[in-house]
C-alpha cells in the first residue's frame, strides 16, 4: 500500500511502550472487537503484546488489521499481513536503533516492503545524521510504488540524504511523479530529477558534494 511521505508523520498517535514479561496477555485491542473472529483477534492481540515488549509501534499493526477487515479480506490473510508488518517493524527497529521514533519505524517498514534492505536503512540513518528519516524512507516507498526500480530508488534517496530537507524530498518525489504522468519512464524520470537535484546542490556551496559512491553509481539504472 502506498504511503505518502507528506502524510506519514501524522499517522501515529502516542503509544505506550512499557515493557512487560513476555508471554503474558497484556491487553485486548477494543477496536478489533466485532471486526475479527475470536481466533484471529487473539492472534493479532498476541502480536500487539509482542510489539509492546519490543518497543514497536502498535498503531500500524492495528490499522493493518482494520484495513483488512474493512475490505472483507479472509482472516488468515489479515493475520498474515499483520505478522509481516510486525516483522518489518522489528527489522526497522534493529536497523535504526532504540531512539528511532514510531513514525521512522513505520516509514522504515514501508521502505523494506518496497525492496530496501536493513543495510540500506542503516546507511540512510548514518547519512541523515540527526535529521528525521521518516520522509526520506517514505519517499523511497512512494517512488517504488510509481514504478521506479527499488535499487534505483534506494540509490536516489541515499544520494540526497545529506543534501536535502524533508520538503525537498517531497518536491523531488512530486517532480518524478509529474514526469511519469507526462510519459517518461519511471527510471528515466528519476534520473533526470536526480541529476537536477545534484546540479542544484553543486551550485550551492553550503551543501555537501554529490553523495553517490562508486557502488551507488554502478547500481543506478539509466
């Protein structure tokens, strides 16, 4: 599911993250009552309990279950979707560290689903420094959603990580989407807009130089 970078920072509420003993049933999610059968609801509640213990955000997991229920999806598929998201959030937590925010973890999970790796997330964290990587990771997922090859999207987002702010990331994504709508191939649209961003950065002495490594350049598709 496509997650807009401009919306993701507003997706999450404040989540209690108290750590409890593993194996205990900590709470029942009231919003699942009447939406899932008892067995499916119990499985999702166990996943929520496990997420609390591991300091993972709960809201995306609940939203995934409710989305599936609203669409009338089979309950085994709903449970599988929640389990998969739980795994992606755990990988994102391992990659981004204990200080990552719920919004960063949710965006990181979206990036993983789009084809990024845990190594890519660690590199994005390193390149963004103290800046949030929520929008950067969400832009990566958005680019893949409009057809940009995942490895190409990863290279583009990483290459801009030290040189642009969140608004510029969103503008970059919008420009790529506009070019695609006008008939450019996704890879070509991204290449043109990445070159433009690189040229703009080169003209600004306050910005770091081109952040494309030799490995990045080999991976970048024309």
